[in-house]
């Protein structure tokens, strides 16, 4: 199998784990969301900390946390904590359909942030895609009588997080380790309060099932990220953009087929608009990627002829 083929397989594996992770968080619904979030933070730090220590790269995470980019690390840590917490709460509270919609919307929000923050320009196709996404939100708001706040909150937290990560010159494992390292003391403090009965919770050690399952949240957070990062280095950006939508698609399927959440005609209409937007956005990415490779090939050929 080619490197690109292996890259696609690892990305599919990562997105499948992320997409089915909703099953885990639903099973752990007896544990308060903040306690699950605290465990997710601690065990993700343990996962990446051990990994980087074995690779001899743990010092890079410490240096990133203390170096010139520490402001971005702090900001990213705060945003990802909010995003993780919202997602856990949404799944436990029966809003998994909206959560999946949020992760469909976030790439288009990222495009808008690129325009506003980085001064990037939208192509006509990208503008149409963003307009369709806005139409989907408006349709749901009209049909359900309330805005899809969960979806918007997840999209509006994850998109800035990805923008910060794009500007942060560090490998994914190193940057995530720095972020959870900053959050770990707060997480440990919360778990201490929960175990001491000061706040509701304290499920670690209470029964065998919870005690064995809570550390799994670190594995299903860190493991897929390693797979995704490895695969992303081996496939074209356009391919990556299409395959990654397996994650919210699985989330939506699980929400409806397993959790029994409502999927009304308004939801169907909104999702149809979103899928249309993503199809246009992905095709535009594929076109730009193909054009860039064509220019690169032409430049290489010209340079060879000039010699």
C-alpha cells in the first residue's frame, strides 16, 4: 500500500474513534460532566506525557508552555477546555445531533475567521458554502423556534482553537501536551473536591466499572490525534478535508440510531444544506489543491529546462 493509502486508513481510523466516542460519553453519563472533563484532561496529559517522555520530546512541551508562544498556549488551553466540556455535556444531555452539526459547521466558521483575522479572501464557491451554512442555521432556528445553541457554541469554540493551532509552530502532540499540562492542576483540584465529597461526583474508585472506564477518555482523545496527525502528513489537503467529515457523520448516525434523538424534517433540511455547503467547500479545496500542484509541476519543469 502507498504512503497516501496508509494515510487515508489512519485518518479513517481516527475519525471513526472520534465519531463513536459519543457512545463512551453516553455510557459515562452517570458521572457529572465536569468530572469527566477533569479526567479527560488528566488522562490525556498522562497519555501524551508518557509518549513524549519515551520519545525524548517532553522538554519541548515544557518549553512551548514557557516560551514566546505561551500566550497562545494559554488561550488554546482555555478554549479547548470549554469545547471539551460542552461536548461532554451535550452528549450526556441528549444533544448529540446538535453536537454533530457543530462539527460540520466549524470548518466553515474557520474560513470566516481566516477572512476576518488573517485577511484571507473567499472564493465565490467558498462564499456560497458559507451562505448555505448560514441558511442551515436560520432554517433550524425558524423550524425549531430556537437557535441551535449547542452546535453554534461547539463550532464557535473549535474554530478559533484550530486557528490558534495553525499559528502555533509546534507538532500536535507537543502543543496538546502543553495545553493539558496547564489545565491539569485545575483538573486535579476538581477531582480532589469530588473525591472528598465537596462537589457532586467522586466516581473514581467508587466501583470497578467507573474506575476502569474513566482513564479511557485519555486514550480516545490522544490515540486518534496521533493517528490523524500521522495520516494528515501523507495525504493531500483536499482528501483530508473530505475524510474528516466521517467523524460528525458517525456522531449523527449514533445520535439517531442508538440514542433515539429526534431528527425532524427541519433537521433534515438543515443537514442537507450543510452537506451541500461541505460538498462545494471540498470541491473548491480539491480544485485549489490541484491547481497548486499543477503550478508546482510547471515551475519545476521550467526550472529544469532553464538549466
